[in-house]
């Protein structure tokens, strides 16, 4: 996995694209062990990442999912405890949910939220399994926000 990330860095991808890819990778990670491995790899490259699971009835779960994204991002050090940074995560998460809710209305969904940040770039990606019983569909949503960059050498 580390070699694959190194190749992507050498392609010269822009920071917002790197951060988006990190958020998506966190959202589709298989388990906590993979999350920890990715977190370590991204940390060595100056990216802060977090992942959180969610589930429930599509429409009623929206506030819980947004709250879970904000709390998880703060807990993992991706954002500081500030109105602007919390709002950036909440807004990006809400935008992602708006992308997927039309196909999920009236159904249950569950999945994983991935949040990533480097400097002023913050991305939220959410992987969704949507459906009922064993008749699932899958979807992924992604949103980007610009926030004040971290001070050099200081964690959020």
C-alpha cells in the first residue's frame, strides 16, 4: 500500500486531489486495522485522517451522521475545536448526504465516513450501502472545503 501511495505522489497530483483520495480510502477501508495503517501512512505525508461508521434509516439518520463526522474529526485531530472547522466538516458531510439521499429516501443505509485534511484542504467522503434486507445498492459521495491552514509544525 505504501508503494502505491508513493507512486501517486510522484504523479504530481494537486493537494485537493490527494486529500480527496485519502478521504475516499478511509471511507472504503475494510476494518480498524486498515484504518490505523492508513492513518500512519498519511500522517507521515502530512495528512490528517479519520474514519467513522454509521447506519440507520436514511432521512432520520442525517443529523447523527453529521454529528459523528464532526466528533470523529475532532477526536482524531483532523480539525480543531473551532466553529469554522466544525462547520466545514458539518457542511461537507451535509453536501455528501444531499448527493445520496434521493436514491436512499425511505430505505436504510450504512457505511463509513472518511475525513482527510492537509493544510487548507479538507475532504469528507462517505461510502454507503443502501437498501433493505439483502437487496443493497452502493454509492459514494465526496465534498471539499477550504479552511484556514494549520500553523507549520502544529497539530490542529
